[in-house]
């Protein structure tokens, strides 16, 4: 059977490949003195709060399980709109919000709506691997631009300007826009609003598109970065999710904020590709914005910050240096070159398996996230309990001493 070129372009999601190996080993060591500690997957250890769970059960009991509009329940879109005003002081009308089947569906819909074959989308290296594959699945080309710790592993306006290629009569290939993430996976770093403003200015001057993945925005810890890109311009497209801040990973619910003229386009695609997001998840998500739920989310955000504040210095002390302190999300992007040399392994891929097998700690190698020095980095997820993080540090200390 002939496989499409599109499908063949998509690399494996190595985060999940490592996770499968970790799960297999975990089963073998489950009843030993050192069961597996999972610091590899970016998934909150918290589940949806009580009000959200109750709302889901009520929806099932009341038979509220039929299709909704393709762009989501109006009540949910209005709640999201209110949240932007209350949390960020930004007016985002419900008419610009499209609820999707997770941030993944949001990214797919945006790429399909805006990217032509041969279009190039500029992205930082390192960045979340699936984002570049959404571009590729729309027959575009993700162009990864190496970044450094000095620039917080985020693109600069100067880099965007230098990399921009206009389409010509001789070639249909050219730059279409940028896809950024703030805060970022894997680094947990955000783009300074001034730099984002400059990037968007460059993109706009070229008639391009600015897409910003903001799924970790609710988990920002530094006020100077805890600002939505939507405050800059109504033409910026924001991707968001109920997975991270709202602790609903498996519920598969996200949203897009779009210029109003794009909403009918996205709606048409969503009608055909997804019918609608999960009805039960939508009714449950309405309860995310109740006062008690929001207070609980803020308590949990404080716990994520406390974990960061413990874990990053502990890694630094082990020689697993985190060159940029993350200001959001729940990741530590650590330079592991010294650890590789100490243990006699080639790169972070081999180191991840060494740590998994000898210390029973699952981590994510940098291989997924780009090619600019990513072999020297591993990503830790701090979306785990403080006792688990402390135990992981002790095991790493024993391995590296």
C-alpha cells in the first residue's frame, strides 16, 4: 500500500516513544524499592476540580450529550471571553472565539485555513515538535531558527526579518508567518511583550500571519510575561487549551481566538473535520470559571511555582544546569552535556535511557524539539508532586556522584 508523502514527512513523536519504554520498565520495577518516577510527560498531576467533574456528570445524567455548534457552546465562548477580561484585562468578544477538540485541533484548523503548499512558517529551535508537524500536514514547511539562552530560546524580530523570504514568480515557496509559543514547551520561557510587538510588526509589514500558542499562559509566574498576545492586535491568532492550567488533558478541549473575518472559514473546516468538540467536556468546562474553581486553579498554580523554585536550583547543583529560569509552564530545560561526559554517553537520548534504567526516573531527551544543540539538553517536567521531585533529585544525585 502506498503511503502519502505527507504522512511520511511526519516523524515519530519521540516523547511518546520514550514514554512507552518508561511504562514498560515501570511495570518491571513497580514493586521494587525504587518504582519509576515520571518527569517526562507534560501533564498536570492534578485532575479537574470537583465542580468540573460534577458538571460533566450532570451533563450525562441530563442527556446533554448531543452535537453542539461546530464552534462550541455560546455559553462557553462567553465564559472564555469574560475570563480574558478578568484575568488579563483584554476585551475578547465571544464572536472571535472558536472552541475546538483540544489545542491540537485548533492548530490543525488554523494551519489548514492559512497555509498553502510551499508556505514557510518560522519557528524557534527548540520548540514543541507537534507544532511543526501541523505545518507540514498542511503542506507547509516549518523553518526552525536556532535560538540561544541569551534570547530566552525565543525568536527575535531581527531573526524574523532576516529569515523572511518573499514569494517570486520563479518560486511558489516563501515565508507565510510565524508560530510562536509563550510560555514555551520545552523551555518554560516566554517572549517579552516588547519583542513580540516587534515580531508582529515585521510579520504584518510582510502581510504574514502571527500565530501564538498560549496553552501555558495561565501558568505564568512573572507578571511581565503573564500577558496575552491578544492585547497587541486583533489580527494575532491565539491558540489555547483547557489541558494545562485547567487540568483537563484527556478531555480534549481547547480554543482559538481569531480575527472575526476568519471565524466563518474555521467554522466551515470544523464542521467537516470535527463536527464539534466533545459536548460533555464543554458543559464540564463551564464550571472551570466558577469562583471556587478559579481559586483552586490559583492554588495549584502556586504549587507549580513552588515546585519550580525547588527543582531548578537542585538540578543546577547536580550540574544539570538550567540556563534560563522558566517563567511559566512546568518544565526545566537542562544542559546535560556535563552529565553525558560523566556517564560516558553520547547525547541526551542515550542519557535519558541511562537515567531511566539506572535511576528509574523518566525524562525527555532533546531530540524531539529541534536540532540546534538539542542533543545537549533534556527536559524535565515538574508537573509532579514535591515528594516525587525530591526523590528524583536524590536518585539523580546518586547516579551522578
